C-alpha cells in the first residue's frame, strides 16, 4: 500500500488588514522534502500535520510519499498566484507519486485566497481529478473551518479535531488513518454527511456545556456504521455563504439514521452557543475584581479579540491603555506586534529611555497608539515558543521588554499569538511575582497559562475578533444566523 501526504493550513480573515503572500507561508512554516519517494526523509516524520500518517504508514510497512506542508499565520485572503503556486506544488507531487492507494491531507477548513472562497474544496477536487473516484482521500481539519459541500463531496472522510485548544490532532489523525485503511481494504464505505448549524461564535471545549456536547459526539462515534463525527465550530470572521458551524458525520452511505443523528447533535451544539461569549467581560470589570481579590496573582487576562491566530494585528491598545490609566502596577502584557517600536528599542539600547508611540497601527480595530516614556528592560532575538496544538516551535523574532508608565510590555517583530510563558520568561519576567498577566490570544494560551493562573479572565474589547458582530460588515452570509439574527435555529 502506498500513501500520499500533504498539508496547507491558513485560517483566513476576510476583514484582516494583514496581507498574505507566499512569503507568509515560507517565513512561518514551509516544509518540503528534498525528494519525493517511498522513503520520506527523517524530517518528514517530525512534521506537524502529517507526521501521524507517516508514522502509522511506517509501522505498517506501507510506502509513503511526503509532499509540501505549509502554514501561515491567519491574515487576509492569500494573493491568488501565491496560493496557486503552493497548491500546484502538492498537485504536481501527487502526479509524480501516482499510483497511490490513500491520500491524507491536513487542511484548515477556512482558507481563502483572492478568487477562491474555498481553497480546501479546490485542493481536494484537484486531488480527486488525479487519483480517480475509487482512491481514498481523507482530510483532517481544524474545527474552525467553514465546511463546504465541495469538500464533503470530493473527499471520502472529513475528520476535524474535537478540542479547543486543539491538542488532539494526532489522535484524530490516527482515527482518519484507520478509516482510510479499512476503506482501502474494502471493509467499509464512507459518506460525509454535513448538517449546518446556523451560528457564529467561539466555543471553548474546556467549558462544561461544550465538553458535554463533545461527550455526545464520542458516544455517537461508537454506533455501528458511524466512522467519525466532528463538530465544525466555523470561523466567523470570513464573509461567504458557507460561514458557520456544522456537524460532520462520516458513515456508511446507506444508513438512514445519519441525518437525524446529525440534526440531534446540531441542536445540542446550538444550545451551548452562548457559553463562551458569556465569559467575555469588559476590562474594568475584570480589573475591579482583581483589585478586590485578596488572593495572590498572577491573574491572567486574555485579550481575546486581538489574536494574531485569528488574523488580528496583535497591536491593539485597549487593555494597555486602561492598565496605564488605572495605574495597575505589577502587570505585564505580551505581545504587541510593532516592528518599528522594536527597532527603536534596539537602537536605544538596554537600560535606556525613549519617547515611544506604540501599537494602534493596523486599523481602527487596534485602537489609538499609546504614547509614553519607555525604558528598555530586556532585549532577546532568539525566543521560540511552543504551540501546544502541534508541538511546533515558532520564533517570535526580535523582542524587547519595555516599561511604559509602570506597565511591562513585550513588543516583537513577528506577528504571533502568545502560546507559551517563554514570551515573558525569555525576557527575564518572573510570572509568579506579577499580579496581572495579559496575553494576546483567544484560547490557545490556556494550555500553558491556565495551570499557573490564580484565575483566568477573557476580556472583550472592540478588537478585530470581537463577538459583537456587525452585520453591516458582511455581504454574503447565509441568514438567518445567530447572533446576528435572533430567530436563527437549527433544523
Ligand atoms: Zn482552530
């Protein structure tokens, strides 16, 4: 048996001010084996996204062809010719790897490019055109994808991660691999059934109601003839008709209980829709609670609406401004993406002061810049942080720790959310000595910061990823959809 693996992942924010080009992938994650062949080079077995498929293929003695795996930090739709060149690398590799018995793709599910609303559907259809109707195409997705009929019809099995933070990609990959093997051996057949759930939002599976919906998914997966069930949370900061949540059931094609199962899970999922947005509180509310608390810190505040991992600029100043205005001492914030401020800090030098205009650059969602007297406390240019979803290491670029009006602020040159405490500790900050720690991240910070926090808060601001959706920004949504339309309801 021969398998072919490839991947491309980019969560696309239609409203983002940050351009996406081929370099956005090359500079973030672009892995390409030296040569295509049935014995992938050692580095391929380390590659997030398809390492699970390669490991299993090796254990079973199958041949494996590893093609491109590319990832870019979320941003605006990719420049058309750049997306096409990356896609065609995968397609050309597949052509030279043929014949293959199974194809495994690691895709995001919410990738757009100029001229393409549905990059995943485009990639899968092109793969299908090469392998023909009978070869298994399995696709592993991020649960934040906006799943489409094209994706479902062109592939044999769509399986998404179930957890947010996404710490289960490897387990879900194993499940997909097993479905592929059984399909290739002729033991099972598959059909992707999609049930749309008309809602836009974020749903943390660490919360009790969402965890219960995931438990129901695991129970459903044990039914005879049901091969996999996924909840697609959708990605709400995109504007096309497939935006929204969905249930995917991969099952034997002739089972007539599947539509009702999917509708039932969709209604349960819909019932938990407000659990996460209820957590979001204004900054003053949070700071009041911390001020009144007799407990020691650190209290962790997530700046959820300015997450680079959702296409935000990571340079909003709403929280920093309030920390300064309220004179909150013992506070540190990371990371404001501001390459000019970083450059100024490096040129000013360690221990020196500068008049700095910081942040507020990428658009109205970033708020106004903060002008202040900054002292350069530390500089570091080799910090790498670990993304708990894939165990990947990402360099944060040149970073500087500044003290601005009493608040410690980490500024850096590579736009990225905060996953890992090293974004602070790498610059000499002792988190346990602080009262308030602010991280720009929606939820992926939680894996490493949750355990060290006295309490975690999710702060709502007018940033890019606000849950206060403005219907005027959208032109192509399928309506009704919650929360824009109060009468939206699942089938
Ligand atoms: Zn995601």
